[in-house]
């Protein structure tokens, strides 16, 4: 039976990226050795990382003055590296979910943290608006897509101070005006590649602004100077990212992908909105195009487990909602085909016909 992979992360990747990674694991470019057994400093691997960086810059139209890094430690290490490198005395954070809270918690080790606005009052079901960004803070941190709650900041906001964004779960899902950000980071395992690598896009002029001793590995300048090769980088995930980016380019780039993502999102949100049984959990204008969260209406609550079983029987994988929201979450990342969304909708309709 065909599986429909709605996993939230690690998650579905383009089939061609997986196949080409598998080939490179057996024999990289016909050199008679595996990607796994060559030096990261060999010309064969240097070409891989160079192409990954070049594609990152090309697809996101990254302006001059920015560097693209591939590091270890996950997005979670960035929660501390960002304040270590950018926070002198004070930082501002937008609290839109669990990941934003975790980022905020790390920043508190380095100074004063101003929570500019929070949507905790409604279980993070919306993106706050109408807040004021304090101009005396060193930077403002946002989480563009809240993977757990299914909310997303769809536009690049104007920010009077350096803007830092965790884009773990919506990077490369739409064009982004990188010039509005000082730093963008994320774990690759949602929309780009396998677990094990973190991407960082950083504007070099925001670094080295004040005196704080920074351990070598936690200093962005180390990794910029060494081209992400101060230590051994995660070679296999970087290879897969390169393949994913080639696939994105072959489809026409981020503007095309955005159209595809909007089409998939509209299909599923329409089905939820028109359903007698299901209801979305995020406020309409804050809804994510990457993680679509829904529950059963109050009168059908006792049918949630039955639907999970029913959906499993139809090949639906990974649609259980995060425990802090409950219900269901369908992650509709770039690589998820429209057919999988259609199959889920049919599954919901059929269950509804039988049970409501
Ligand atoms: C998954 C996720 C993280 C955590 O990423 P790790 O690479 O596991 O540290 C952080 N932020 C967001 C928005 C996420 O979705």
C-alpha cells in the first residue's frame, strides 16, 4: 500500500534526493569510494558543499554580505549561539510556541529578555500583531513557522533592529527577502534533508560588535573563516541538502514551490472548514502552510482514536497531533505530493460518511 508521509520532522524528502544520496553512499561520482569514506577536505566533498552553498544563495537570492553555514547541534544549539554572538545586554523575542519559548529561555543566560508579545493565552493558536519592537534591544527573534501549533508568519516583517528568525520548518517553502534579516537558522530535517545539519544564514556585519569571549566552536566567525570546516561537518546531510536544492531548482525555484504549497494548503484547509466532523485549531490568518493542525469537533471527540486507526489503514503516516495540541497534524512540506493531501481528504470524507 502506498504510504502518505505527513511526519513533522524528520519528514518526507524528494525521492530523487534520497536516491542520489543512496548512490553517493555506494559510490560518489564514480570515484570508487563512498561519500562516507572520503575526507571532508577532499576536492570531491569540497565540490559538494560549494554547490550546496551556491544553491542556497541562488534559490533564496541571498544578497552580498551574507554567509551560509552548515553546522552541527541542531536548531536547538542556535538558541544559545544566537545570543552568545549577538546579544550585548538585551534581546526581544516573539513568543509563538514551544520552540520560541526554548529559544527565549537560552537567551536569558546572556542578559535581559523582553517578550514583546505572546500567544500563550490561546495555546499559541495565532501570531500576535500590533506589538512594538524595542529599539534598544540588540535583536528581535521570531519563529516563522510554529511546527507544533500550525501557525506561520507569512511575510517578512520590517524590523528596526537586527531580525533573527528560526525558519526550521518553513525554509525554502516560499521566497524570502533575506535582506530584512540579520540571521536565519534552522534544523534541516523538516524541509531540506536528514537530521544532523543546521543551516545558518548570517549577515557578517552583525558579528563582533561587543566584547564577550566566545568559545571557538560557538563563534560564527570561526565557521565563516573555515567555510563550515573548522571541524568535520555533517557530510551526508549536506549532500542530501544539495540534492533537495537541485530538485527545488528543477521545479522552478521558490516562487513555484510557494504556489504548490498554497494549492496543497488550500485543499486541506477547505476540506477541514467544510467538514461536519473536523475543525482547525489555528486562527485563519495565522495558519501554516507546512503544518496543518485540526481536531474533532466537541461532539465527535470520542472518535479521534478511531479515525487514527482508519487513517492508518489508508496508509496515512504521522498525522497524530503534538501532545500539547492533541488531534491531528498533517505536515505538508515541500516534498509532500498533492496526491497525498487528496488521499487524506478522501480518507476524512469517508470516515465522516460512516461516523457523522
Ligand atoms: C524542530 C524544530 C526545532 C528543533 O530543531 P533541532 O534541530 O531538533 O534542534 C527548532 N525550531 C523549530 C521551529 C522546529 O520546528
